[in-house]
C-alpha cells in the first residue's frame, strides 16, 4: 500500500440508510414556492408552449390548479397575471378586478390554506413590456415607485399573503413598505427580488407572460451578470428598506451569490429557478439526452446546498413528491 488507508470517506457511502443519515442538506416541501400564470378570461386551461407541463389558468379553471397542488402537497404559490388589456401605464395591474386580484380571491375560496405570494411588476401589463412607467425610452424610476406601491396594496387588499417586487427599481421595497403600512397591512411581508439579473434565462417566461419588451432590453434596471459585489449591495439596500426575505435570481448559474448572500445576511433567502432553467431540462430530457428526474433533483439540491432556504420552481410538484419519497432531503 502506498499510504495508510485508515481514513476512508467511502465508508459513509455504503448503503442508503447510512447515506441518508449523513446527508448535509435537508429539504422539505415547505421550502417550495410554485409559480402560476393566471390568464384573464374564461375557460382557459392551456399548456404553455415555452414551458411544457405548465399552464395558463383563467380564474374559473383554478380548481384544476388547487387539485394538483393538493395532490402533491404544495401549499405556496407565486402569482403572475396575463391581463386582457395592456396600456402604457399598466393600469390593469392595480385594478380591483385585475386578473391577479380575481385569482387571489378565487384561490382563497378554493384552498383556504394556500399561501399566496404575488409578483409585483408592470411588464405583463404595459403595452411596451417594460417594468415601469416610461419617460421617452427610459423607465422613470421614481414615478414607477408609486405605481408599484399601488399594485402591492391592491394585491394585499385582494388577500395576498406576501408581495414580491420583481421590477428592480431603486427604492421600491421602501415605497411598498410605506404604502402597505399606511393602509393597515403592516403584517404583509415583502419578498424582494433583491439581486435580479438581466438574464437570457427568462426567455420562456416572457413568451408565457407576453412580457417581452417591445424595444430595447432590461439592462438599465436589471443587473449586469458580470457583477457579484453589486448583488450584495442590492441585498443590503433591501434589508435597510425593510425587506423580509431576500431573493437571488436566476438560481443555478448564480450559486456563488446565493452562497455569499447566505453568509452575509440573516434574513431568509430565496432563489428562483427561472423559466429557462426549467425549459432547458425539459428540452434536453425530451431529446433523450438527460434523466429529467435526476437533473431536477440534483439542481434543486445544489441551490439549497449553496444556502437558499426557499426555492421558487416550476418543478415544485415533482420536487415535493421526491422529498416525500425520501429520494432527496
Ligand atoms: C417580471 C418577472 C420576470 C420573471 C419573474 N418576474 C421576467 C422578466 O424580468 O423579464 C422571470 C421568471 C422566469 O423566467 O421564470 N419582471
């Protein structure tokens, strides 16, 4: 023998009972949030071409969603809305009878135990597809803040449990906090999309939500993916502005930031495994190139191992099953 073999890491890999005992990363379905696309109208239950296995639901079709959630034991959702009408100011985003507001009320009736988070942004509601109010060709940060605060308030009034601003305007967490507090919603937490990058991984979502910008791109407000320190600055600002939970987005290509944010901040940390991450796995699996289930499990655990407490994922139902079966976690 070349050297002393008293130390053998393989000893702890012998057999499933032992491997499961010494797992370092423990996960539960309580950590999962499932993104859902609500579409204004009736009788809409339509598979989303860019996101195989995901659907658009009109409010009357939501029993299909709640049955699915209950079957898999998923009890947290993140709502996005596709309005029937868009305009330059995105006014359907804060309408009392807007699509997300309708959806919240319907989901409350159908599944009282459901925890409802809403995405707060304007890009699905504006005719130009940008995340705020335009001034010329630029998004006007401070005018947008008032609108975002109004959207968050209307979601809270409709019964949302938590709001999640995804627009990347400066100061929006403070603006939303102030608006909610002034209207009696002190206890509605804010999940801040703190470090959200100008990512090509959002492509399938923009098809699903009809929210691609009609000109330009989002690099003047979403982050440059060359930057890591700046992400910590964004997190720090959100902490100071009163965020309750921080988020890094996308997830898999940004594990370094999840890890760093975990080390620096005490707030719960979420990561969003975005549409492109899901669509790539689906496409590779459909082409027979990878084992979908295995890649799904491994990718999710990587995000938790990096330090996330919460994972927002289109695979929430399948992951919840894998966790309950003890395959992961
Ligand atoms: C809205 C929003 C986007 C996503 C979440 N909220 C799209 C974007 O910023 O263009 C992306 C989610 C995904 O890709 O799954 N601003």
